[in-house]
C-alpha cells in the first residue's frame, strides 16, 4: 500500500507552484522592467535627444506588457518543473517511510 497524496492533490500542488512562480516572475518584471526600458531608451548624446513622447510612451507600454507576458510564461514553466520535482521527491520520501523494514 502506498502512502502518498491522491493524483488530484498532486495536480493541485503543481498548479500552486505554477501560479506562484508566474506571479513572482510578473512582480519581478514589473519591478525591473521600467528600469530596463528607461535605460534602453536613454540617448547617448545631447544631439540625439529629440524625443517623440507619444511614440516613446507607446513603445514603453508595449515593452512592459510583452515583458510581463514573457515573465509569466517563463515563471509558469519553471513552476511546473519545480512542482513536478517537488511532488516526485515527496512521493519517494513517503514511499520510503511507509515501506516495511526488512527482517
């Protein structure tokens, strides 16, 4: 007899990891993204400092949204991998604990 969580409980654990990692990645990108966009859009010299503000704002918004979506996808993929590893390791540990001791 095995002593580990039912398959749906394992799916729930993996889903929790996926959501947690996706949210963490979105928060991280939302924190770092504007700094990177500002650095990336800074001109090198004063002569090139002409700015079309509406295009720059649109480009910045497009970048931050695409960075957030990419971060969510990468975070979800990492969460899936970590969740599967966690469930497998937990199952092996519980099976080893519930195995009868050899005589």
